[in-house]
C-alpha cells in the first residue's frame, strides 16, 4: 500500500524508517519530511494544516493509509475532514478526531476528563480573565512550587513551574493577558508533583489497544537537568523503574479508565495516546495527555518494536487491534539529540553538517531539523538529529549514541553528555 506520513521531525523519520521495512509498504511519502526521510521515502512539500492540498496529494498518489505525526492537524480536525469527505472516507487514518484531540488541545478538558473518570492527577483549578482575582487568591494560598499551564496548544512553551509567589502571580497575569494568545485565555493552576517522569504510549482503535514500549525523556537543555526546557534532548527505553508492578498500576489506574472514559463520552478515538506519567513514591499520576507519539521518545520506542508496524496500523484502522501480538525487543534503546547553537531560544539554520560517513554502523541517525541544500545536508531546525542505538545493555547503547553524537560535526553543535546516567544505578 502507499503510505503518507505527515510531519517533518525525528519522530517522523523514525516512523518512516520503521514503515519502509514493511513488506506491505509500496510507496512511502513524508510531508514535508527532512534530509533523512528523503533517503528512504519521497518528501512532499505540503503544509500540515493545508487540508485541501493534503486531499489532492492523497488522491493523486493513490495513498491508502495516512499517519499523522504532530498534534496540530489533529486538534484542527484533519481526521474529521477525512471522515466526512466522500472521496477520503475509505482512506485508513491513524490519528484521533477533534473530539479526542481535546486531550492535548485543552488542558482544562483533560483535567475534567481525569477527574470525571477518577484517573490520578495533580489537584488543579482553572481560571479565566473574569476570575483573575480569585486565581491570585488561590495562588497565594497554594503550596510552592506552583504549576501554571496554558489551556491550549502553545508550541511546547505553555507550562511554567514557579518557585515563588511573585513569579507565579506575574506569569499567571501575563498568561491571562494573552502571552500565548488564545491558548492562555484559560490558565490551569496545578499542584507540583515530586517524582520521576516517564512516557507511556498506547495505540487504540477505539475498542482495543496495545501498549508500546515506555520511555524516559530528558527535557532540560543542559547536563544535570539544568537550564531551559526543550522539546526533549534524549531518551531511553525501557525505563528501569517501570517494572511489572508499576506498569500494572499504570494499566489499572490510568490506561484502562482512560480508554473506558473515551468510550463513555462517545469519543471514537483511533490513534496514539501519549501519557506523561509521574512516579510519585511508586504510584503513577498523569502529568498530561498528548494525542501523538513523543519526540525524541519515538526514536527509542520504534527500534524496540520487532513487529510489522504498518500491519499494526492497517489493523488499527480496521478496528482489529485485538489480533495484534506486539513483539518487543528486550534490548535497550538510547537516543541523544544534537541541537543548533542558541536552541531552545532563537537559533541559526542552514549550517553545514559533516561526518555522516564516519558514524558507527550500529548507530541510527534520525534526522529532526535537517534539509538538503546543493547536495549538502544542512541544519534546518533547533533540534537537528537524534543519535539512536539499540544494544544489549544501557551502557553499550549510550556508548554508541554518544560516539555518534561526537563524530557528527556542525558549527554550534550541542548535546547532553548525561542522557541515561540517572537510570544506570537502577539497572540490575
Ligand atoms: N518529548 C516530549 C514530547 O514529545 O512532548
């Protein structure tokens, strides 16, 4: 079958890499893709929210299955557009409808959903400009630190962890005054959870589900979890503390009620649910839901999947996920993200990259922000490339990822040298 992946980051390169291995895959397209996806698929220059042109491409290229990488087109209703268009109705589509996408598109909806279905999460209250004074009082009586979240999508920047009341009040007022536009017309004030975070990924067809390998992401820009928040600087799978006992709690207290809740609310959810989980003294709490795979988590999750992912997507779209026996490698996958100078603040693009031919042959270089210019690969984003390795042990995998990160060269390159170090002591 001909397949279209929508998106252009490391997550989409990893999806393309995995799908290209399927004997079911005939032609593979990525919109818009990057220099890495161009090596294994055909890139198409297409806006992720340009629904009419996505339709035109799908019909012209005879595509029978579409996978959506990022959340934005889902929040904007791309799945609904396919479902309601007579010419697109039969196309298999992996990505939730707009109703389900509220799990990520509205933090207020997600919190109410969790409270309604008794899914453990931090205590919260939501405020609007009309209830600003009430919100300030709530903040003054709250324990520190205080978490503030913009209700809507804010390009990953809508969460503030305030360590002082002054900082919390300032950010709260700025957010309600429109710091993130429409996204912060409502602000969620939440209790900070002390613990260690991990990412759990579920694929559901609306009736059945499978749980993919879990991962741990490293969000801060610098070693020792210091500095600004990023989209993710590296990841590891499996997560040593996510043992059988903990994952049983995750399944019973979080995954099962989430899926039952969606059904109870009449939401026909077909696609990924990425659940950010905080392990608080051995008990799991939901930090947030996302309606997509994580990035760079995908770069360690997919290499551990031994089953044919395209076959799984095909069955998902047919609501036959109950027929899938997911085969997962017991090996450890690690990834180290290389970023451009200045990231996560403003950064340069178009910097020449060299050293691809010298990378260790066991390394998987998943391109994130790259493109080809005059036959040369150059940087084209803040997060540039994720160096993944799959090996028998965490140490071996990290050695390959770190060597690859060192070998690839571009001016201003930055990467964390301590990915996975916190987990070493937990590995038996
Ligand atoms: N790595 C976190 C995310 O994809 O949101």
